[in-house]
């Protein structure tokens, strides 16, 4: 066999091996996709009954840490964990729950099931919900109910910068929803933390109900994880 024929044969073998690898990988990828779409899709909660006019969660935060790029999931989760006495820093959780794709900043960030896995590991609830089935005027009802019960709630919204963004709800009042937004305006004197616009209310900013609903309606992507929320509670 000539050198050219040998090279052509090797090329065909390599192409065949790549095709075989893709064919063998396809079922695994399909199963993983179905698992994410079906098993990990949020559930539905009923509309709650009467709730107090205002409620708040003890946040155990002396300052509001400022996230780095695509780190909102890790920072929001860290604060929720500290509510239950866990030692957690957003910067430390980035490598645990977040990912960075060198070829796509837009697709970098934190996937919901990574947050769920870390909560499960720490013996906290991992169940997520969607408010998609509720009328617009009732969508924040279940979130308020969890806050009234003392549980912080992770929300997946669209940020004012137009990207997918996690924030942590810590309370509500007639003014709206009290949030820890890890990407809020940095403090000029301490850029590692954000400004605090909430005073005695929890979180670093408050958004009106209409504004929350507007941003929340654009959370998720591809029809998945729309109106997504995760109340963080103890299993004990």
C-alpha cells in the first residue's frame, strides 16, 4: 500500500471513529436533555390565602457583595445559604455552581439544576416552581407566602442590562419586592459591595410589583424556566 493510500485509509478511519463517537454520544446527550427538560422542570403551587401586608427574612448580611461577570447565581445562592447559618461566599461558589464558556459569554453563567444540587448537598430544599399558570395579578402570591414563612426566594429574571439574572427576594411591602441584587450599583468607596437603597428593609434594592413582573416575564429561555422561582428552606 502506498503512503498516499495509507493516509487516505487513516483519514477514513478517523472520520469513521468520530461518527461512531457522535452516534454513541447522542443517546446520552438526549437522555441528559430530557432529564433537564422533564424532571427538572419547575412545579406549580396554589395561590395562597390571606398574607400579612409586609414580611421580611433575616438576611444575616452586613453588606451586599458585588458579583463578578456571570456570577449572579453563585452570589444569590450564597446569601440564601447564610440565612440558614451556612458559611458561604459567592466567590467560593462560582466554581461549584457556575460555568464559563470561552466561546460564548452569553451562555456562561449558572444553570438552575446546579443550584438545586448544591442545596440538596447542604440538606436544604431543591424544589423549584413556576408561576406561569397563575393570572398576572396572582403570580407573586406564592413568592410572598414563602417570604412570610421566613424563606428567601431565588428568582430568575431578565436584568436591566438584558441578560438572564438571578436575584434573591428577602421581603415585600406595599412598595414592592425587597431584593438582593448582586449586580446592583457598586459602592464607590467599597467596590466589592453594592450600594444599599433599602435602609431598614432587607436587601439592597426594592422593585415595584409591576417592575418585578416585567423583568420576571422575560426570565428563562427557549420556553424553559419561565416565571421560575426557588424557595430556600431547611429540610429539618
